[in-house]
């Protein structure tokens, strides 16, 4: 089976859709095979071991590094007075899985994924981790094909509103996502949340939630909904775990 052929019984996207992808993105690749690879999910390779094409996992790895560098440089230049911790917080908020998936969905990248039949039939085109991974792989493909300048241009065009919000002093932070990524990186585990109590009438409840690292309670937060209480607990936990992130100027 060649690099431009898929299982003939498969009715999903094919590698020949590269022209459609370039048209949709408004980008022309010198080496279209890089763009092709960015959209090949590992599930397709698992079902078609003889296919002369690789999945996008290595590109995902590179794309993550390229995004980190692009945003690290941007934030370093734009916010010369911010301490390292706050710069790190902002960078994490821009490259977290939820944000990458949001950007990917806006570009409809899931429509072009080359998936195995099982992954496709089980909703793989809308799965958040698949969308996030594809955005990272696409950034890597653009970087490999056109260099850091092209990659930076693509990233900035898709993050214009987010960058404007940060410059305006209004970044929307997902404390639960930030805490999860921090704990995964530092402790190789996930935070645990528990509702301690919910008081008041149904129309005006107050939730009290704890967040823990293993058996250790890191923080307790409260709010009008469970989600708000968990976010507050995560924020307080981050203050304790990495206080320089929240150092007052």
C-alpha cells in the first residue's frame, strides 16, 4: 500500500485530502507529505501496518516544543516586568490541552484526521486529546516546512484574541487545568477533588471542596457551584505549590 493509498473499504478521510487542507488553512506546503503526516492518527497505523506512512506522534512531540518556545519568547518580550512564575502560568494557559483542542476545533482539523475505523466510529474526530495532538502536529509540520517564522505566524493568527486578552490584563485562567498540568509534571499524579459539604437551600447553595495530592489535602475552596469551588481550591493549591506564580508586583 503506497503513501497515498488507504484501505479501500475505509470511508473516512484519505491522504489525498492534502489539497483540501491547504485550501482550508490558507497555507501552501513545499513538502505536502509533512502536512499529510500531521493528520495520521496512530489508530490508522495500528489497523494498517503495511501503510507507507507514519503517524503524527513524533510531530506532536516537536509541535509541543515549538509552541512552548513561541509563547515563551512572546511573553518574555511583551512582559519584561513579570516574574518567571507568572510567565510560566501564562504560557501553560496558552498550551494546555483544552486550549489546543479549542483552536483545533475552530479550524475543523478533526474533519481531516485519518483514523482507524474503530477510532472514527467512536467519535475520534471530536475527542479532545486527538484535536489537541493534531494542532501540535500541524504546528510541527509548518515549522519543518517553512521554519520558525511561518510557525510563529500561524500560531499568532490563531491566538490573536488570547494574546490581546493577556495584553489587556484579562487572561482567562483555568486553575484546574493549570494544577493538573503542574502536578502531572512535578509529581506524576493528578489532583483529587472531594465535596466536603453543600449548605443552604437549592437555589442558593454553598459548596465546600477540597483538593488533594494523594492523602494530603492541599487546599479547600468554596463557591456557589461545585465547579467554582473546585476552581477556587485549585487556585489556592497553586499559590501554595508555586507561590512565585502569584507574587504581587
